[in-house]
C-alpha cells in the first residue's frame, strides 16, 4: 500500500510553503537548516505481483501516487520560475546588460535557456492568476501541471471557470480545461452560425468538434469564411463540421502557399477571387492543390540550383587537387562532375529506359 507517513505528511507543508518576501539572515538560516535534514523518501506503491489486490484498487492507488507527483512537479516548477526570474531581474539591475551573469548561473546548474524561460513563464502565469484573484493558492493542488499551463494560456473567462471548479475541490486535468475552453468557444465565437451555437448549447452537437473549426476559420479571409458558414447553417451536424474544418484547414494552407508562388506574384493574380470561383464551380481542391504543388516546385528548383552550384564548386576544387597519382579519384570525379555542368542527364529508375535531361542557364 501507499505509506501514510513521510511523504503524505509533507504534502501539506509543501502546499502552503512560500518564499519570504524579505530574505533576512534568519530566513536564510532557516532554509539552510531545512536543507540539511535527511530526505524522507518513504513512498511505497502497491505490489504489482500481489494478485490479492483487486485491479481497480491497484490502479486507484497508483493514480493517487501519480497525482502527488504531479502536484510536487507543478509547485516545484513555479518556485523554480520565481527563483530564475529573481536571478534574471537582479542581472538587469547590476549586470552587463547582456544577461551574461544569468546565462552563467544557468550553465552552472545545467539548465537550458529554453527550460529556464519555460519555468519563468509558468511562474508569471501563476502569479497573474493569484494576483488577479482568479485563483486561490489552496486550489493549485487540484491542478495537474499540464492543466495549469493550459489554464494560463486560456482566455480570462475560461480561467475564471476553471479556477472556480478547482476551488470547489474538483480535480483539474488538461482534458477538463480543454472541454471548458471548447464550450466557451462554441457559445461565444462570432464565426459560428446561430444553428451551430443552439445545438452546442443543448448538447446535441459535441463542442470538441467546434473549437478546431473556429481555429481554422480564424485563418481565412472574410469572403472564404462566409461560404463555409453557409454550409454550416444549412447542415449544422457533426459530418458537416468535420468536412468544413478540413476544407478550411486546406484552404488556409493553400492561401499561405500562394503567397510564396513567384509565378502568381509576377502576374498579380487575385488568388482569393480565383479560389472563390473554383469553389463555386466545384473544383476548389484541384485548384488549391495546384497552388500547393507550384509552391513546392519553385522551392525544389531553388534548392536544385543551390545544390548544382555546390557540386560545380566542389568538382573544380577536387580537379585542382587530383592528377595522375590519383586515378581512382579522378575516375570518381569524371562520373560526378557532369551533375554540376550546364546540361544534366539522369535515368528515372533502374527498371525504366526513360531518362530526363535538365539544362540550367543563369541570367543576370
């Protein structure tokens, strides 16, 4: 069984402990004395080979132990973030202005810069929730670490609802935070037609499908949003939401790709209107895929040119360094050097007689 002493007795202490705002010598000595105490690692788990323990009881005990670890992880990382923030801010006051001292402090403790700022961000989020009164310190113990981070990223209204649930004693995981966020999105987004909101409100339409839809619609110009919203208004069901979400995701991806196609930019094509017309005549996927392929082709041509130049330069260098004393190396060079020439010829595959010939011409 999980032991009822040691670790469990320390949970209350860990949950309520905060660093003093003024670090007097007495405070420092008190903390230093605490660090000298032997660590109590009395943390027993159910015996996995004990067949007399029912499966449900075994899993429940393990889950409780995991929640304890989650709680310690979250609180420890908030504390680490506060410590790192203090070290960083101290460096701003008396450092060289480049953060050298802070980076050195991290290096001594084998902490990466990205990890440090992740902890600082977590501490900032915790302090914001606490200072604005959205969360009571005692409620933090009800969060998993990922749920707390997810809450910190959410809009203020969702933060309030999640915090209220935590303060009632509910266990908050990332799934609960996302569910509340999805429900809020379904009720408040201006991008959703009224029939969708009504069905989401009476739970006949799962909100977990609506949040991804809103996220994709936000990426689109208003003209494209309107056509997709009409589809949702006519058929406010799960299948239509899935279809529109996929369509919106692909459309956003293709619109982004079109901005990178030089051929379209030179001709000043109104790509949004062109895709609207394609959507009207039912060939949106074909037109959008063509844009995507054109973007990939231009990128591959640019990469091909850079590789071609590199091969040419390397072949020239190797030719200078080789001669009669290196016949095998010279033979190798003779085979590869044509790939850096003005005309390249390559067989498509070993099983086909077809080959392709490419010519690269540089222009000023």
